[in-house]
C-alpha cells in the first residue's frame, strides 16, 4: 500500500510540475509584433505546449483574432472566436494541434 501511495504522489507531483511550467512567448521577442515581423522565423525551433501563452504586443493600428481552422484556410475574418486591438493581447493555448490567428496583415498559424 505504501508503494502505491508513493507512486500516486509522484504522479501527482509530476503533473503539478508540468502544469506550472507554462511559458509566455512574446511574439516577435523583444521587438514585439508588427507587419515586418517574420513569424515563421520567430516560431522556428520553438515548441509550444498546452498552457503556454502567446503575447502579442503591437501598435494601435493592428489587431489579432483567433479563428476556426476553416475560416483560417479561407482567410475569412468575419467570424472570429475572439479578437483584440488593445496592443497587448494574450492567447492561452488550450488544446493540442495548430491554433489559428489572424493578424492585420493576413493569416498565420501557431500552435501546441
């Protein structure tokens, strides 16, 4: 019984540690995000995980929106899940796979 409790405790500890290790990624790093940001280069080599946050910092002339895969593929900006234009927008990655975001210059895909 003691071994079982130790095993359960270890599993819970590992689960807790993994949920506490979410990363906040500032899109574009220190420069923030604008129309000149090469998002493909920025995302290259990064591994996004559930619970991570994508932080977009941008000027008042831009916006960021989350959309469905179908709307992304058609670059349809009329039916968004959430949108912001406040210059400091965060999206938490809540599920595995590719997340889809619209930005002022077109469609990009980032995900866990």
